[in-house]
C-alpha cells in the first residue's frame, strides 16, 4: 500500500516554490481573458452579440492552439515554446485593446482575439509536467500534486473574474485586459526562467512520436471532460437565470461560488488521502456522483436549495478532474504528457462554451429551470462513455510511469 504523501511533503519538494509562485501569477489571467474581452468590446460596441462572439473566438482558438503548444513543449522544451507565446499573446491583447478603443472594424477584433487565445501559454499543463519530473512519477505523490493543481485552478477561476470585473468597472473598460496581459507576460517570463525544474526534452521516436490523441484512452477522457466542461458552462448561465427569475440577481455569484467552494474542499481532501483504488475506479466513482448531483438541479424549488445542490455537485468536480489528469499521465509516453494535459484542459474549455450556448437557448425558449437539463445531460453522456469504454483506460506497460527507469533527456536540437 502506498504511503501517504501529504501537502506538506509535496511543498517541501526541492524547487517546487520556484515554479509554483510564478505559475500562479501566470495562470490567474486564464479566467480574465474572456470576461475582460466581453467587458471591453461591450463598452466600445454596445453589442452583447459582438462582445460574446469576440470572446468566443478567443476561447475556440485557445482550445485549438493548446495541444499544439503542449506538443511543442514536450518536443522542444518549455522555455523555447513559452517565450514566443508570451510575446505573441502580449502583442495580441494590446492590439485588441487599441483596436477596440479606436473603433476599428469588427473583423479586426476577431483577428486579434483569435491570436490572443491561440497564444495563451498553457502554464497549468506545464506545471503538471514539472510535478511529474520533480516527483519522479511516484503515484501517491502525483495524486497529491494533481489535487493541489485542481484547487489552484479553482482559485484562479474564482479570483480572476472578480479582479477583471473590478478593474473594468472601477478603473477603465480596458483595465481588465491590460492586467491580463501584464500578469501573463510577467508571470510567464518568471516561470520560463526556472529551467532547473523543467522536465527534460524527450526524444520523439517510436510510439512516443505520435500525438497524445492517438491513444484511445486519451480520446475517451477528452469526451468525458467535454461533459464536465458542459457542467461548468451550463451552470454559469443557468444559475444566473434562476437568480434573476427569483428576483435576486445579485445572489448568482454566491450560488456559483458555493459550487466552486465544494470543488475546492473536495479537491483538498481528495489529495490528502492515500488511495488504494486505481485512478480509473476513482474516476468512475467521482463521475457517477457528478451525474447524480447534476440530475437534481432542475427540480430545486428556490435559490437556497439550489445553492445546497450546487455545493454538492461541486464536491464531485475536483475528484473527477484529479482522477482524469492522474489517469491520462499513465496512458501516454513520456514525450507526450504535456500535450495530453492540454487536450483535457481544452476539452473542458470547449465543453464550457457548448454548455453555456445550449443552456442559453433552452432558457430563452423554456425558462430558467430548462437550462439545468444541460449539465445533467452532459454529465450523463460522459459517464456512459466512460462506463462502456472503460477498458481503454488501462495503461500499457510501455506508458506506465516507472521511477527507476526514467528515460534520459536529449538535447532539443535532436
């Protein structure tokens, strides 16, 4: 049985703080880019449709660009990929701000937003790759590390929108995107400078030279996390609609905050346990709990019961994500792990966009409660896929992380 590996031991890992602190700064803007874009474009064009469409383009290009960035990081190293991404992202966001404030044609806003999304550095995936290297792939330690990262993700998605909204409303409409660019570039540069903790570049040969998505198990996890993303997106829209229908629009943030709080609490506890069951078994159990939780949301009679139900749903989110990230690491070769993490992150982002879109249409047509059918359906479909094809989630001998046989690094020029 694996020995417990708590957060104290995790944070005492040599070099951990040197990449964790700049990574947190660089990840904070993840949830600021979309909202900052909406608030700026809305202020300059006075069109919700245009603002939402420009932000959607940034989200879509991020989903498309993230796996490519991850693959290059695996092949060339993190710093050589980060530096051009940071330069392009900073320039694209500045261009978007200037174009919006100057009243430029709408198509130029789409172009700038698309480049900003595609070049957004995938710091979260790179941090997870660094943990794998620093912890030598020890399963009990990796589980704690991924739990820690899940909690960090939740914090950035709670704090980022608050910071963006405050800056845009109190300082200036462009202040949110300005802060996003500054935090991304400064935090990213500080993170890239920590080369001692970066994972080694791996030789791209044999099976390892293929994309992480060539693994059937990775494709299955992408489908599953599309379902999780649909829960995020649909809840954001549906909770807002339910709060407005109840005449208490100001409480929507509180209700959604309880959903996020449930995830943070569960993620913290999940990572502190030394699990005997496999990551696949933990994923199926946590995802099943998510299905049960989301299936009750549409029937909640008031905001109080909805808040309690949302909190309970949140308890299943972090364990699901932690198990998925832990599992995908065992399904791919050493030279494709960062890319694999970006596929999962991209799936969540795409699911979020789809979930919010479908939920919005249902709410317009049938009322606030109809929106809650989307997270229930998305989670149910993802769970069915996991159950039916669970055999794909068993790692092969060649992709298991074995601490004693870590491949030797090679030079990037190879």
